[in-house]
C-alpha cells in the first residue's frame, strides 16, 4: 500500500512539474497548419523569408448579375472581391510571427449548417513591411472551391510566400461560406475573377503608393485552383468550355449565353488567354464528368500543368474527372499526383478543432477531412510538389526537376526528397506536350 501511495505521490508531483513548466513557456510550439510531420518530404519546410499578410478589397465594375438575370432589374452590378496577400517581409522574430485568422464553418442560407465563426493560427505577421531587396517575386493566385474562402489553404499560401512568391488568395463573391448563393455565379465568374485579380495586382505592382510596387512580377504568374477553383484554372489556361456545356449552363442561368464567351473558338475567349499566366496547379478540378470540356477544349491548354487528385474523388471524379483532364491536355507538359483512395478533399487545411463537436452537422468536418489520409500529411506532400513544380516552371530552376521525375529511375526504391518507406499510397505520372 505504501508503494502504491508513493507512486501516486510521484505521479502527482510530475504532473505539477509539467504544468509549472508549461506556465513558464517551456511547452512545445503549437502545431500550425503547414507545420511538418516527421515524414514530411524534403521541400515541404518553409523557406528563408518571413511572411507578411494584408487584406485588400477590389471592385469589378459592371459585371453581369447572373443571379438576377431576367428578373426585371439591372442586369449589371459592381462585383466585390476580397483578397488576402502573403508576401516576403522584413525579418520578423519567430515569437511574433503567429497570427490568428477569422474563419467560419457552415454555409450561408443553410438551416442545418448555420454560420459559426472560429479562429485558427498561422505563421505570418499582419501588415508587415515588405522585403526591400530590389527584386520582384513571381505571383501566385489561389482560387478556392464552392463553398470556401481565401483562408482555405493557408498551409500552402504561407509556405509559398516564405519561398519567394507573392500569393494572392481570392474570396470569390457568392461562393464563400459566408455568402454562398446560386451555383450559376460560380460557373460564370470563376475564370473572370481570376483574370480581374491578375490585372488589379499588375496595376498595383506599378503603383508608387502600393506596398506591392516593385514587389510582385505579375508577368510571371501561377494560378492554383481547388475544385471549382480548378474548373476556373483549366479554363483560364486555355481549356475552353464545350459548346454543349455552354448550352446546358445557359439553360441553368435563365437563358443567358454568358458562358459562350468562355467556349472553344470564341474570339473573346481566345483573346483572353493571358501570356502572363505561365503555369497552373489544379487540385481536383470540377467539371469533366459534366461535359464541361471535350478533346478540342483540353488541347487548348498549352502551359505546364500539375494536377492533384484522390483516386476515389466522388465530387469531381477521377478516371472520368481529373485524370481525364490530365490525359486530354495533350499540348501541356503535365503531371498528375494521385493520393490513392483519397476522395475530394486533397487541398484544404485540416479540419478545425471546432468541427469535431458531435452536435454539429458532420459536413463541417467532411468539408476538410479525408477518411483515409491524414490531411496534415497531404498538406506536407502538396507543399513539396507545388514547390518543385513552381520552382522548375515559374522560377526556371532546373534543380527542382529531380523531385518531379520520381519514376525516372526504374530501379530506385524511393522517390527523390522522400524519407524511406513514405511514398506508399502515392502515384505520380508525367507526359510531355505533343508540340
């Protein structure tokens, strides 16, 4: 009995000591989205730069008000777009670099999924001074899914900014958690929003009064999109919508022919293909299963492309979805990274702790999580391969090529940059452009 009492006393003392240590700040750092797991691949860590972050508001004037089309009112409106910008900043002490982001769960207008605010941590400093190194950094535009927000992929946006990119993530109006509205708006506006934001950032890069003046090189741009963001990215890259898709969605939008302007062969669409956009990264792009593209449309993609998907994607499809887009983009130097047995959520941050509440609709958890893969591991893998892809094709650094050519040596047991026995469940394919 005395031995048992002594053991309990020692255990209690250990717990008290542990609590005291935590109170003195000796606990480990909090795990922030994008931090490394022990099996993270080589290019997943953050880069050399401190990261600043700012929020800007844009207005795209005189846009078609597709949600009210044909209802007797003005068919045009001024479309607001809020963006979050991460950028290389002056050196900041690590202790001050934690930031709290304001986000919500739920979906606007849904009685079973009411809007619930929450916060989560990142590693950036609000309104930090941009790094004045006399160098302009490539631009990366990030487009979320339906529904989503500009904060959906902070593990990646912060990571890329720390590696020498200016990263601009869009809140697509009428498609966020806070303001979700009719799907027609997303179908029409996704690629238009991307191009508008590119033009606005390009203007600010030449504006002496903007913190972006001289900091960002908009002539050297990547577009990263997830789900409906991928749908827009494929279109912006030259993948014109099929005429059949435009007719289908024209009926959905009250008879409007608005999408015809983004279809194969349309002179306005062809003129909109922007040479400043050098590459795309499309996570689980939506639309192929619905006939959005045909062979002619996909052949219009002529810039390097990285596609990332789960083999069991039940939203965008895999064999007849993302993989079909990859195979059809015959004029693109392209890659396909597949998470075997993952479903659609290959791109977002991990599920917030608030979504674990059993009283909430399970969709709050499933909006982020995958039933097979650890989201934190997928995040690390995405950081690795997006770093390699942009390093190679946007920055022109050939040293990154080895991380993309994972199947170059048929005798190799491991992929370059991966720790032993950590590529299980991954597949990577590569096809050169036909011309």
